[in-house]
């Protein structure tokens, strides 16, 4: 029956969409965490460069 087949397809597609949305949210969260880590590392690098510059001026 065509209607039954369509209904099954809709149900299957709904599950796939839920899985994709969940994966997308996990990826988004991981991406935001990576961006935060990169930002912290950049700040640390800048501070280290400033400290190195101060040390050079003391030499």
C-alpha cells in the first residue's frame, strides 16, 4: 500500500533528521570549545611575546 510505504518513509526520515540534528549540535559544541581553546592559546602566546620582549630589553 502506497500510503503505508510513505508513512514508513516519513518515520525513517524523521529518525535520520533527529540523528543529524543531534550530530550537528555535538559538532557545534565541539567547534565552540575549539574556538575557546584557540583564543586562550593566542592570549597566552601574546603574553609570552610581551614577556620575551621585556626580557630582551633587560639584557
